[in-house]
């Protein structure tokens, strides 16, 4: 895994926003066997501004000046605990969820920083799995992507329904990921 680029090279939700390989994580048999996958977000808008707008290829290829993905979904505040590479949140602060970081975050290079505040956006769920994005708030309803989270019923049987209820209890709103 590479450090997150210091200079802007693409939106945090795009493969262009990081250096290094892009891993596509299969949803696995949890979604396939349930025959029911519920999407938890709605795409409202997606905008990309290319750096060179005079080029004939600028509508499809080239350097990106900026990008924004506007979604409607449920957002839940949590904490990314460094030494456990886990997420914590909820009233008891004991809701473990696995995280897959997109890049090495500058915050975690400093050994004195033990955790960072994050937000969880549930993307999809079934009766066996929950998957979503780990986001950092950078402004009023503006976020950047830090990685993915998931929780499987088979690994956390006793906690899965509590985690699901906790995530589903979040308010629904519009957010912009840049």
C-alpha cells in the first residue's frame, strides 16, 4: 500500500486518487446466497472537471482538475483505531468492523495519533454482510474516501444484528465525496 498522494491527482472515490494497485473486493457468497442485496445509497450526481478542456479527448481521458460524487444515504460517525485497524462507534463503543484502507493516511504515520474520526456510509447489505465506505469529513457535507468497511454475520454472529441496527438507525442525508 502506498501513501496517499499529497498533490491532487483525482477524486478520493476514483482509482485515480491513489498510487498503487486497485483491489476489487468480490462481494462473495454472502450476497449470492441470500438472493437479496439491498442498496443503501442513491447516486444523485457525478461531476468531473478535466484539466485540459480544449483537448478532443478531455471528455473521456486526461488529467483531472476536480471530481465530486453526490450521494443520498445513511452516515454514521465512528472512530478508526490505529493499532487495531478497526472501527469503533455506537453507545457502547464496542462495535468492531473490518476496514480496508485505500492508502497510508498521513495521520497514522504519526505514532502519537491513536485514532481518527471517520464516518461510515453503508453501501449495501444482505442478511449476511454489510459493506460500505469509510469517509473523512473535510467540510460541510463534504467528505473524502479513506477506504472500505465490511462486517460478516459469520464472523460476528452475536454482534451482527446490533451493528446492522446501529447503522440503519443513522439519519439519511445528502453528502458529497471529493
